[in-house]
């Protein structure tokens, strides 16, 4: 609802990694907000796929990012649940501002 209120078109949701991958393969989003854990499945293959396609990825998790993310994804922006709407929107706005599809190191 928050994203829609800000004029952002949503593709999804996906409740499994397979559903998320199908969406990733059949659409070309500018950014992706991915929950790390989808019913016990880790979203990492989808994140890797989207990054290879140049999509900015934001990860949401109920865990500490350092405790759960693989090393190669640690530089991605992540937000710990529960989060404030303003926190998420700040990451989303930053993602849209980055042209190279990768937020790591994006000013």
C-alpha cells in the first residue's frame, strides 16, 4: 500500500522463490524489494538473477543482515523488519536515483 501511494507499480507479490523467479524472468523492474525468507526458502537466487540483469535490489529481513546474507550480498541495502515506512521509502528513492542497477557504493 505504501509503495502504491507513492505511485510505484508493483509486480507481485510472490510467496515462494519459484514465484519470485518467474516474475523476475518475465518482467524488467527498475528495483526489487525482496523478503529474504519466503516460507523457509532463501531468496538469494532471485536476488543474484536480478542483479545480473542490472536491477537494484533491496532486501527486507527479520534477521540481522550480517547473520543471514551470503557474503556477496552484504553490500546490498537491507532493512530489518519491522521497519518504519519512511525508512523503506528512503531506500526506494535511493534505488531509483541509482542508474547502474547496483546500490552498493551508490552515492
